[in-house]
C-alpha cells in the first residue's frame, strides 16, 4: 500500500507538471511576447480606413459659392483578401477588360497587401450598386466616397484657382510624411496649390474590424480609437465672379490677360489668362491628345499670362514716365515740349504714331494724346539707372509677394544690363525707347495692374492677393493671410493729381474716348507694343475708376491684338462698368458681342 | 435513514459544471458575436446544440448515479465490445469529416465513435486489471491490457484519425502505471516519445537527452540489459526520426511536421502554419487581461480555424487573457486531482482504474490540445475536454467522469471479494 500512495502522489505531481508547462507557455505568449502578438493580431484584423476631410471651398467677394465638392465613388482593392478567381466577375461588373483589373491588382500589391487601394475612380452609382450586390463573392473589394471638385459658376479663373489632381508617385514619395497616400488629391497650381495645406485639412482614421475573409464586420472598439477628420479652411476670395465671368467671355478668340485690382486693398477682383483650360479635366486621367494640347500647343493654355507673360508696356508706361520726371524735377507740370512728330537722335529719327505732330504740349496733354516725342525728351534727360531705380520702386522687374507662386519678374534694364548684353558699347539710341515702354524691357499684366492701382490711389503699392480670409467651416475660425506691408512711393501726391488728370483726359478727349464709361469718370491709358516676329502689335490698356474715389484698377493685354484702343480698351472699359454698376448698361450691350468677335492674330502652327 | 447520495462529491460535480460553463461561454462568443452573420451556417447553431448536449450530459450523470456498482463491472466488456463494433461500423459505413472516417450517423445525429471507444476501453481495462490474479501473472495481464488499448487504437488509425489514436497510445503507460508496473519500465516505455519530440524540435537536445537518459538508467539500475534498452530506445528513436525527416518522408510531410516549430515562416504561414500563426496571435494578443468577452478580434473575425472545437482555447486566451486561461488550467488541475483523490478513496482497483484512466485521457487531451493551441506541439486535432464544441466528446468524457463519480459515491457497495 505504501507503493500505491507514492503512485498517487507521483500521478498528482505529473498532472501539476504538465499543467505548469502549459502555464509557463502562456506566460511566454501572453506576458513576455504579448506586444508582438498584439501587433500581429492587429495587422490581421484591424483595418485602417482613412476618412478624407472635405476640401475647403471657394467663395467670391459677394459670398457666391464658386468651387465646392461633389461625391464620387471609388472602388478599392485589398489584395490580401481579394480572390483572384473573381477577376472576371469584377471586370464584367465594371465593364473593363480582365487585364485592367489584373493590372490594378498588381499596383495595389505594390503599395500594400492589407490596405485598400483606390483602384477605380468615378465609378457610376449604378455600377457600384451592382458590385455591392455581389459583395459576398468579392471579398477585398470595397468602395469609398471620394470628393471631386465642382465648379459652380461661369467664372472659371483656371489659372488663379488652379486645379487638383491625383498625387503622382514622385510627389507621393516626397509628401508621404505629410499624410498623403496613393490616390489622394493634391492642389497643382494657383490657389489650390498655394493653400494646399489649409484647404486639405487633416484626414481622419477609422479602425474597422475585418474577418478572415477580409469583410468588415464592425467598427473596432466601437470607434473608440478613431481619429475624426478635420475639414479644410474655406477660402473667401476677393474675386468678383460676375466680373471674372464677363472678362473671360470677352477674351474668346484671343490670347492675353486681364487683371483687375481693388486699389484700396490690392484685392484681385478678376484675373484672366486666355486661352485657359478646364480644371475638371484633371479629375480623371487625361486623354493623350488633350494633354498634348495643354502642354505643347504654342498657345500655352496652362501658362498663367497674367503673372508670367512679359510684354513691353508700350504707352501704358507714359504715366510712370510722367511721375518719375515730375518727382526727379526733369519737368514740372507746366513744362512745354514741342512735338514735331518725332525725336531726332544723331542720324536716327524716333517717330510719333503715324508721324503725328502734337506741337507744344505739357505733360497732361502728352499723356492725353500719347505723345512719344515728349517722353523721348524726358528719357533723354534722365539717366538710365535713375529710370531703372524708379521702375523697380513701382514694382516692375521683380516678383510680387503674393499668393500666386507662378510669376515672372519681368525685365527692367540698367546700365550694367546694357554693358553685359552689348559688350561692344551702347548709346542713348539703345535706351531712348524705354521712355515709351519699348526696347529691352518687359512687364507682366499683374505688375501693370498694380502700378495702375498705385497711380489711382495716390502712391501705395498694395500686395495683390486673391484670398481675403480663410474661414473654418465648423469652428468659424478666421485666418487672414499674411501679406507683406504696402509700399509707399516717394512721389509728391500733387504729381499723382497731374497724371490722373492726364489719364482722365485720355478717356474724355484722347485715345480712350470711344470706350468712355457712361456716367462714370475714369482714367486710362492705351498701349501698343511691338510684337516680335513681325506680327501684329500687342494691344494694351490700363484703366481706373472712378477718378475721385478709385475702386477698381485694370490692366488688359491682348497679344497680337493691334492698337491698344481697339481690343484691350473695350475689354477694360466693360470690366470696370460691370464691377462698378453690377452690369453692363443697355447702351453698351452691343459692344460685348462686338468685342467677342475680335481675334488675336493666330500663331503659326 | 441516510440518503443514497450522501457520499456524492459535490466539489467534483461543481468543477465539471464550471468547465462546461466556460466552454459554453467561449462557444457563444464564437457564434453570437457581431460577425456571426458571416459564419458558415453549419457553425452558427453550435452554441445551441452544445447547450442540448450539456443537458443530455447532465441527465446522463443523474442516470449513472442511479446505477449500481456491479452493473458497471459486468457491463465493462459488453460496452467495450459494442464500441469496437461501432468503430468497425464507422470504418465501413461512416462519414468522412476532415479526412477521418470516424463519424457514424443515426438519422440526423452524428456520433464520433472513437470518442465513445474511450469509455469502453477504460472500463474494459479497469475490469481486466482489477480481476483477481497472482503476482506471477502480472506481465501476462499487462500484455492483455495493452492489447485491449491497441485494438481501438489500430481501428482509429485505420479511420485516419491520428490524433485520437495518439490518445490511446498515451493511455497505455498510464493504465500500466496504475496496474503496478515497475516505474523504471514505464520510464523506459515513455522515453522514446520525449526523444522523438526533442529530435523534431532541436536535435542536439535529443542527442543529449539520449546520452543522459542511458547513463541515468545505468547508474540507477546497474542492469546491463536495462542500459542497453535505454540506449536503444532513445538513441534509436533519435536516429529513426532524423532519418525519417531527412531521407524517408516527402518534403511536404516534413514541412507539416516541422512547421509547428516555426509556423510564422513565410513558406508556412499561409498554409500548414496558418492554424498555429492565428492561434498564437489570438492567445498572445490577449495579454494579461484579455480583450473582453465578444471583443476578440481574432475570434470575431474567425481567423483561427476550428475555433469552437479544437481551438477553443485560443478564444479563451484572447478574450479572457492570461488570467482567464490560467483560471481554466487551474480548474482542470483541481478537477483532475480531485478525481485522482476520489479514485484513491474508492480503494477498489476497478474504481481506481476507471478514475485514473479518465484522468489520463483528460490529461493527454489537455496537454496536446493546449500545447497545440499555444504552438508547443504540432496541430493534432483533438478536442479540449468539456470545453470544445462536440456532443460525442462531451458525452464520452462526461460518461467516464460520471462512472468514476458513481463508483466513488457507492464505494461501500464494492464486493469485499473484489480485491
């Protein structure tokens, strides 16, 4: 019996040993290695679903909604759960060849086996519902609602607003740390690019529990760990959408640009660059021919002419010359210069338009009649470096600090420029044309508009801007964009009076008299700039109104449009009327189709 | 007058109920979670069915308690014969489930007859080894006992249910142990199993074990033939396993055997290692406190195959954590020890053999099942007693427990001629 009792004890000991071995194994799995296995089970069963925030929308200065978002359906593939034998079924439902589904599946594998890749964009709702009917047969196939930009008014302002499109692999590489993922939209130009961070908001994350077949079974921990998305800021723009739409329509058949500013703030009321493009094109992959036109056509539709094209300003330069000369003491407001229809320098004669002789005239009359001889004389009395310094003070020859990054500085030469470009020497004959806005100088339409606004407001260069403020749609938080301080021109206010007077005379009895705005006093200046390649001149016009209390300043450029008064002037005039009165009066309605019929001289293929 | 049930051991009965309740809770979680709609229809009603089986089992305990001691002694061989017939019948007319032909259908009710065979075998061996015999016949009886176990084991091997057959092989040394076989013989008999396990997991350890075991036996026994046998058993096993793994078996078979040591390896994790990867992830991610009832992501996502049957332990490990898993192991420890103590109190060899045979079967199941779920052993498809879903197993395991409980309650009724 002694032996029997020992056997009972040994047996109990065996039971305890066996269960202790299992217990120790549990210590190893559940205590020592718990975190590793937690990670494993998490990557198994918890799927991160990103919740995209609503991209900020655009309002114009009158609270008109210009750009918002609409939902589109994107079908996603999660390769790990997708059953390859169902490629045919999915392809049939989507109405694409099997090879497309296979290719999308490969792409999805490249990115992640366990995460849903957005594979088919803008799937129509009826197709989506048919896919959902087959949901049980299509594990790893899900959908998400992707927002798409919707453009609500006729004001397209393609270059100002820019566009959004799917992030490219190269950009993704750089911006993954900012939370971008394949298939995300990203602003590519204009405001969409400049305010990308603010517009985009912050994506949220929802954790979903999926089963072994990859089907979502419920929110993980009832959403306790979810991160809600933060919507982007809405942009409150300075744009006047009606003005913008009118200006764009006036530019049909033309190449060129128009910029309208509020001279009291620098707010951009309209920004036109034509030809333009439809920003909607970029929401899907672009057909080859369209892409070729957009990128390779000599018309350069993607090029923002308003801030990037450089043209000689032509006679729109004369108000600047007058201000410089008055301030420098080269002339005073009563100085009389006699115009004999041209200025003789050595053996060369620099002519007035059509050799027209204006006789003895003062600075007001010289602006009114756009007399070249007067300003040739002024230029001859001015050192080129003095001229250059003043031009730069007026904002030419340098980039404008503003919320459009796509800019060119233009060209304002000085003596060192001439030394470099003409190493065999140069004379006054090389620089005299600068006095009438020709020669080795170019300015952008934006610079012209800003200068016109400064003339109108008595010498303050405001920073042009498209965004008045950013408003958060939920919190109502308002953020003002940081703008550089306005620059004040060191010019006597009285001299501005003189020049504005001259520009008023242009509209009342000068080169702009045919585009005078009924009932509104305005100040303008025509410009005709020689085009390269022997083509038709560029047509320019600057305009501000009303003269007593300027509320709008416009610069219009029509490439190869001829004399300034014929094409640019009516566009500028109609824009100002539209803005100040909210409409175009009945007696000038005929002018709109008339202007629309005018064309830029076509470019050779 | 003292009531007939005055000797009933309520502690053991309570522990049985607790284990069954834990099992039902875990099964409920696998079939009634938020994701239950995605489960196979055949699985969705597992909880309800197991409730019915638990009720039948409880009723069975009551019936068993009402039956007298001599009934069990007299019925031992007929029951054994009946279960052997059922095994043959299953082999002939059974239905194949998961590759094993071990199911016999009586109308809509399926019976896994290999489970029932355990009851018959334990009773028959107990009857054999408790019959009067002289000391000189010990060896002959031991051989008979082994034959009684080997017959169902062989039939079950023919059914292709290796896991269950393994339980029978494991049962042999335990029954022989209680029949009084010398300890060193038992140690010698079981040494090849340990040697084989080590040879699969880490061969240097197997070689070291073989050398140390042989030297130990030599030092303890000082008998040349024992030393020779020890060396032959352990060394031979190590050599045989190594040879089998490198030369004899096909690569896919080797992969299947070896995969449990490293199921996470890229070549295993989606096929032969999938069960173990998922089960270990479930248990390991449960951590100390578990994810909570019906909150296990692995369980609710049905990642572990067979989670309501063979892998029920992964559900407990994930949802109730280390604490919960240890509670289950502790319940098992208390239950098994209680049964051993009850058997010892019976003082009649039939009772001792029934109780310890049942405990042996439970212990082998628990070790293999939990060892498999935690990745300590390869995937061997046998259920966790009282917890896994499965009517036949619950009924058979409860039957053995009920008989032991009855024999203990009625221990005064044993014929004094019994021993």
